[in-house]
């Protein structure tokens, strides 16, 4: 859906939860201090460009499986230290990984069910990464006290997320503008659109259709069984976003 810079900037990028997860990513890059960085599921490059701007001496490569999205990212790219390629993240995990940090921002959940597919992906990452390198998964997670199959509880959470999406989008769109009627109306329309699309995503999560979320504890447990060391497993906000930082 977010296949253009305009749509992305107006909607997802204006939400508090997306901004918070990007701020967390910046802290992770500072902590791990990598030379080479890979983003899996880079889409139109928003997070890739953020890291390139904050850390101009890093070499950053984004991978996405959709050629049209990769083409859009290339068109938007103004950084000499950034490249984009078309490849599925599952296939990437099977290659010789030379990055010091691999990060995934809201993309790990797109590895399709069954859950074994996520485990296989982590196994392949571990096998092909260099020692002491990092994997960072920044993601919306299902609360620990909610069963992955409890559709009603998941939809309750997404009602809260969609309302937060409305509020944060409204005020971000309005930032720097007067409270003139036309500006307020525009902000309301964009915020409502953001709210509706976030809730539709929640329906997909509840039905496990193209959105396959897990618990942070499950991810930590599976990664440690494979051999990863868990460096950080923490929430980012109170509506589901969290970070799991792993090291080989």
C-alpha cells in the first residue's frame, strides 16, 4: 500500500508508533556501531535513508522482494552510501551475509505461516552471518498474555492502535499549519484514512492473513535455541511495538 513517498509520508510515517520504532533503530545503530548494514524489507527506503543521513560513514543496502518498490526506492535515493536490490528476505538469509547489522523494521511478520518458516529463516541467518554480527527485529508483537489465536483480544488492541494512529497522524499533518478550517479538515481526512487502514491491518493480524505476528518471548526463545545471544528484548511503546536485538 505504501508504494509512493507521498502516501508513506502522509500516513504511516506520521504515526507515533512508526516514529518511535525508527528512533529506536537509530539507538541500535549507535550501540552496535556497524560498518555494513542491511535492511530486509526496505520498501521505499524511509528507514534506510534515515540511517544514511544519521550515519554517513556506514555502508547500507536495502532489500525488498517487490521490483516496483525497489525501483521507487532507487528513484528517491540521494545517498552515495545506499544501494537497493530486489530479493526476498528468506532467500537473502541463505546467502553469505557480510553485514555487521541486519535489521528488519515491520517486516519479520511477513514471513508466512507456519511458524517453522520463521525458525528456518533465523537458522539460515545464523548459519550465514559472521561471528559477533547483529540481527535487530523491530516489530509489532502480540502481547504476552494474548493467545495468537485470540481474534477478539487482538482486535481490541488494534482498535487502540488505530485510534493512536488517528491522533498522532492528525497532529503531525497539522504541525506548522494554522488551525484554519481547511487545514483541520485535511488533517482529519488523512488521520481517518490512517485509522481505517491500521484497523484493517489488525483484521489481517487476527485472521493471520499476510500478517503473522508473534510474542517477543517466542522470538527470544527460538533465537537462543539456534545459538543467538539475546542482547535486548524490550517494548518500544504500550501498543505492541518492540525490539529484539540478537548477536551471533
